[in-house]
């Protein structure tokens, strides 16, 4: 009985050895890879996997082949499968994936640096395929698409998709998260989806109002781009957050007024918003001449001549040498039927203009 038992153990060990032996195709693939014959390796390794889809070495080797054939998406897929089938390969898999990613990410950076956005798009796209889990590649691809959208608006959707991918892969601790959130907001505003853009920021700002600079920066970018509705929405969100943390700011209120005033043609209700925010700004800096003039203009646009003349009088008191103030004031007095004051204001305007 003892001798028979020993024979069985030897037999089982022999079976184990056979089970882990590499197939002829896998062995051939390894040799081809070592010789730099990557296409030949790919062909023979596909045969190995057709025979045994759970051959971890074949998956790893064909991943290496695809890496050298620049089919990095396929390389990633096979490397991940190799690691799944044989956890001992985790380190080698990680190194190969990292190598593929670094190669294309660097090429993308170089192309972007020389403003070759078509080449940057190609390389950053390959980087996202080489390792789809890296937020940096997705963010840089999103930025590249955004640059390309300047001449082709169809890139807006692509840029938004990549920005959303960053948000799906990361959290607020990742520097790319906030930048992707800002980019997504700008893109949505450009696409006329301002309300959706603001909604993306609300959870973060409601949780921590002190993060208002992130929203404010986006609002200012939209203001400079002439996206009045988007700028108004974001700057109002920033103003509300600032108020919660005791950081009210003259410039923010004034800029909301500017954005709202310029939105009045599409939304007449924005005129009242502009007036409200100009008045909030002037409560902080009462003698700021440009804002006083803007408030006067807003009341004139509303045809509220009484308030317009009140602020016009304020303007000429703080900026008496500006002919525009006297011109506007003459108009207000005229609309109010006060011909004497209108005549005096018009005379002052003409003197300042040298007429």
C-alpha cells in the first residue's frame, strides 16, 4: 500500500508539471518577441489563445507584441487578462502598461507644446487606450479637443466626454478633478446649457462655500468670452458662496451686473438682476464711477428716468469731466420734462466736447 501511495504522488506531480507547461505556440511567440518579430509573434500567440483562452503567458506575450505594434488598446486588454489569470505577473503587467502610457503621454505633451493639436489628439488618445484608468491623459485629451473646437464645434462633445471621464475616474483630491469640472462647465455654457453647467458645481459649493474661487474663475472666463448668460450664472453662484463665508466682493457683484445687463435682450428679467447687483456693488464702494454709470445706463434701458437721473447726478458728481455722463443726464431730464435741467446738462456736455 505504501509503495502504491508513493507512485500516486509522483503521478500527480507529473500531471501538474504538464498542466503548467507552455504550449508550442506560446513558446514560439516568446521566441519571436525576443527576436523583435512582433507580427509573427502576434499571429502565433493568437493561435495559442484559440487553443487555451486561459493561457496567462500567451496573453502577456501578445500584450507585449501589441505594445510594439502600437496597438496599445489591445495590449492593455491582454495585459489585464494576464494579471487576472496569473497575479504573479502583476508587477510585469504594471510596468508594461506604464511604459506604453508614458510613451504616448509624453508625445502628446510635446505635440501640444508646439501647438500641433491634431498630433496631440492622436497621442493623448493612445495614452487613454494604453491605460484608461489615468485621469491625466483623459484631461489632456479633453483640453486638446477644446482647442480644436475653436475651428470645429463638433469637438465640444468629444471634449465634454473626456472631461466627464476624468470626473468618473477621480475625486476632489485629484488636481485634474477640479480642472475637468471647470472645463466641462465652460463647454456646457458654450453649448447653451448654462443651467446644467451650474448644477455640476452646486454640490461642491453647497458642501464647502469657501471653494467659490473655482466657480468665480469659470465665471470670469465666460465673461471675457462674452458668454453673458453663463458668466452671470457662475458669478451669481460665486457671490452667494462668498456671502455665506463673509467674503462679499465689490468686483464680483459689479461683474454679475455687467453679465446680466448684457443678457437683457435674450431675457428681459436680467435687467432687474443687473440693477440689483450694481446696487450691491455700490453698497461696498459707493463712489465707483464706472459702476455708477452702468447703473444709470441700466435704469435708462428700463426707461426708469427718475432713478436714471438720480444716478446720473451721482455720476457727474464723482466724474464731472466725462461728457458722456452729462449727455446721458440731459436725456434723462428731457424724458422727465425738465427742460431747464436738460438744457444745462446739454450745455455742459458741449463744453466738455469743445463744441
